[in-house]
């Protein structure tokens, strides 16, 4: 076949061809959009549901003066144990003051239902005064009295030097006994 014949054949074939029927993309595009929208809604729903913290019901712990952990005799035994351990030599003076201050904070936390176990004196003084002002004031006074022997240098501070572990234990015992 010569070149001219081939070109004529191509031209004749091209002229006989009809354009392909157009495919309507409207319904296909609409279906794809609806599917993507549905997937997006499901993903957003799952994101919202799974991102919320679970609301498991926790067993409510009893707090206040009538709970087992706040019985005065239990706390007084803890305080007396600190004095006994100090006198036996198993605690240093600093350790005894630290344990007495912690016992005062732990008792107040249990009795009030508010955790004050790690609060400093400044935080206790700045904190809100709840329904038990007398108890909170007693705690502040007790912790304030314990600060010099617990933290101050005995060489420069008379209160730190002159306060005994037994005296500090009496302050904490008084807090426990007078708390209402």
C-alpha cells in the first residue's frame, strides 16, 4: 500500500465514525458526593463519641468526720506513734516534724473532704473558707506553728530551737480533738 492510499483509508474511516454517546456524570457525581458526605458524618460522629471521657461511676468514698478514716482515735494513735518513733530514735527530729505536719494535713483532708495534703501554708491561707471555718482555722494555726521547727534553722530561730516533738504532737492532737 502506498502512502496515499493509507491516508485516504484513514480519512474515510474517520469520516464514518460517529461521536461516542456522552455519559451523563450528574447522577454519578451526586452519588459520590452523597457517599463522601455520609462517610464524613460518620467520622465526625465517631470522633465526638470516642473523644469524650468515659463516665464510669466510681465508688463514692465516704469523707467527713463520720467515716472510718476520720475517727479521732485512729489519728491520735498515728500522732502518738510519731512521738514514740522519735523517742526510740527511729525518726530524726526533722522527720518527726514532717510526719506530724503531714498527719495534720491528712486528717484535715479526710475530715473536710477536700485534699489539702500537699498545700503549703500560703495556699491554706489563700484558699477559700468553706463551711467549716473553725476547722480550717485550726489547721492553718497548727501548720503555722509547725513551720519554724520543720523548716527554720535552729541556730537562728528560737521557735525552731525550743519546740519539742512532744509539743508539736500536742498541737496536732489538739487539731484532731477540736475539729468540728
